[in-house]
């Protein structure tokens, strides 16, 4: 790489790798968002298809009924009614028969009108199915493309690391571990809005503990400590950042979308001073990362590929909003 300063080389590589990892997570969260859209679209599509099938059955029944009416009408004969009356052996019977035939004719007209209405409804439903199917495919393809982008960016970060020697990789990883470990310990400056602000003489009091659903959500999230980060994961086998918050709040009876941006959109916006344990904290410009507030300026989150669910200081990443689900 042509670096004269080995330490500067490692620092530049660290920044490059972390930027690629961040971009990979950003792409993965967008993939999650599109996957949610695909699943919602799929549910709407299933309902539309069921409605269309019922409408097809209704139109088919009306066509059969019209066929029956037409057959009955045909049996009255095709000649002029005056001629039929003159030729009839029993005029009284003929007149009675004609009354029935005219009733059939009236029914046939009404049924034809109804058929036209129901056929129009069928065409409308078929059009809705086609439009929803297009949205479903667009979301499906978009989700796959974003996940590929995430995988490619993660592969690019690994490729950058491969340019280092084994010793350099080991030193870099150790430095990253030490840096993250420092950020896992609460400190006096945990609640400073600006890094340059003086630290208080004493630690400020802890925020009020989460209660009700917040407490349930946070208790569930703690069960995932040590679970590995997996793109799109939402189980004990692996979770990503929004997968962790989704599962935590699911235990509290709140259904969240599997996307950090979408979780922000559906949560009640709160200020930093209102934070309680279990609330959501969102990070980065596009809110591509989310964790659960753990008190004392800390969050519990799923960090990045290769790592597991753990605690970290909020100040470790740029905060971009707070939310309370439900």
C-alpha cells in the first residue's frame, strides 16, 4: 500500500473496513425494508386473488343461469306470437304458456344486465391483481439486489483486510476489540451531548427503569446477548440490529417491521431526556442502525457481522432519533 507509517496504515484500513461494514448494514436494512413490503404485498395479493376467484365464480353462475333462461325461451318456439295463437289447438293453454315465456324473457334481460356489472367488477379485480403482482415482484427483486449489495460490501471489507499481513490483521482486530471494549463500559461522559463538554464530578442518576412493555422488551433483548449478528436474522440463531429490536418488542405484544427506518416511522418520537430502558435509539444519517436503550448512556444492540449482541455507549455512533414502540 506504500505506507511509511505502519500505524497510519492500520488506521486507514480500519476506517475503510468500518465504512464498508456500515454501508453493508445500510444495504441489508434496506433489503429488510423491501422484504417487509414484499410480504405485505404478498398478503394483499392473496386476498385479491381470493376475491377474484369468487368474482369469477359469480360471473360463471350468471352465465349458466342465462343459458338456462335462453333454453327455456327457445322451447316456446321462434314464430310470431299471433301466428302461434292462431295455430294453437288450445288457445287458453297457449296464452298461459306465453305468460311464462314472457317472464323468462324479462328474467333474461335482468340477468344480462347483472352479468355486465359483475363482468366489469371481475375485470377491475384482475387489473388490481396484475398491479399488486408487479409491486410484489419489484419489492422481491429490490430486496434481493440490496442483500447482494450488502454481501458484496462485506466481501470488499474482507478483501481490504486480506491486503494486510497476518500480523497486521491480528493487530488491527485487537485494536478494534480494545476500542469497542472501552465503549462497552459506562463512563462519566455518557450523557454529554458534545464530546468537548466537561465531565460532571459525579455520575448523573440512572434514568427511570423501563416499566410495562418497555421492561418486557428489554428483558427479552437481554436473552439475545451473545447471539451472532446475521443479515436479516430474527432468531436465537442470529439477529441483525432491527431483528433484535423486533423480537424484543414482539415479546411485549408490539409488532414492529424488520427495518430500522420503518421502526422509527411507526414509533412515538421522544427526546433524549424522556428515554427509558427499552426505548429505541436510532443511529446514522439514514437511521440504518438501531438498539435498545439500556440506561446510563448505553444501548444493547446487534453490532455488525462477526460480532454478537452486546452493550455499547450511545456516543460510539452518531445518534439520529429516539422512539418508543406501541
